C-alpha cells in the first residue's frame, strides 16, 4: 500500500518525532486497502459520537470526553498501570458522554487492547485517539471497535485530510478533526469537518495557551460541534469553556491523576453551554476535494 508524505508546519519536537514514526510504520504496511475497508464495514454498527455530544450539551450542559491515558511524551508516566475496563466504568458512572482511548504504544503506552477493554466495559461512544496518517489507520479504528477517529489537521495535507474524512463517513465513523490555529481551522472547514477539536497546546512549545480556544471558537460556525482539548485544569476552566460555547471538553491527565475519576468527571460536566456567535459565511466551505 503506497503512502504519501507531507511537509508539516512548525511543530514541537515531540509531534514531529511521533508523526515521523507513524508515517514510517505506514510506509511498511503491505495490507490491501480494499480488504481493510470490507473488514471495517463488516464490524458492528457504530454509535453516534459527535451527535451524542451535541445532544447532551443541548439538554444537560457541557459534555465530557474522558480519556484513557497512561503516559505522554511531555509529562511522562501518568497512570501506566491503569485498568482500562475499570476506568471506563468509573468514567461512565460519573456521566462521561464519550470516552477517548489512546492506542499509540511507543509514545503514550496505549494499545488497541485498551480500546477493546473499554468497548467491552461500556456502551458510550469511543474515540480512537492516535496519530492517523493513512487510510488504513482509519479502517483500523473501525475494526478495533471505535466510533470516531482523530484526524490532526496540522499533520495532514488538505487532500489527505479530505480523503480520510470521506472514508470515515463511508465507514460510519465520526471524524474529530483537531486544529491548533487559524490555518488548521480553515483546512478543517474546507474539507467539510462538522466535529472539530481545538487543541489548546502550542505546537512549537507544547505549552497550554488558554486564549487559543476562545480565539478559534469565535470563527467556528455554530453548526459545527466544538470540543476543547488539552490542559483542562479543573471546574472553573471547564465552566469557562462551556460559557464560551464549547459543547464538550476532552480531558485525560486531570482525570487519571484525580484518584476518583468518577467524581472528577461529574464535577466537570453539565455546565451551561453559551451561544456561539455566527462568523461571516465562507462560500467555499466544504468544497475541497
């Protein structure tokens, strides 16, 4: 299976290294895409991820996407010995709308087995959180039991992102397109993304920029489901993001280090979601191939 490369913008050393490793792995993948697509289509039906977040936000307030996260390159070990099955049950008991599972082994200590364990434990929608660089990766997300797949706009050329969004939709997966800046956001909207995660980390420094989410949200169309990612520090932060108009937050480190993940989820969720103002319409939105 042939895989293209891409020229990335300014990123942290962490992300560049991770993406290089994943692209090298993808380049060695000899599986036949058509067979993977057929296998993915034969798996049980997916659960609606983005629509579930929208529904919960509309009826009950801020939705929480609780993450199963063992470690990170920047923070090191967080909870390497966690039990994904037990953690998923705790998240669900606390009212998590969805669960995100890191499946990257080399850099985050996760695995497809973690996702499978979560799938067995709960019935809430699951995001495969990984560094998707090929169409085969999209198929793998569905095959391993995910309901949504993460696509990082900064890591993909526009045509790559567009093809992955299309394939995800064809397979019944929601595509959470992660953006870090205005360039990423324009790319995401150009390919018709309707579920966007704003990562509050600066790709060059990996530090959390609290103003980043508010700035990008102000230009996000109100019909797009918006999730704030990275660096949620606690209840006041979650409440602020909800007031700004984010329908969901994706939280990992805070929860796995909390000591009581169920109560931690319960405290973060349910804040009233504010109304986003409508940006100037973009006539070219969703027209890219």
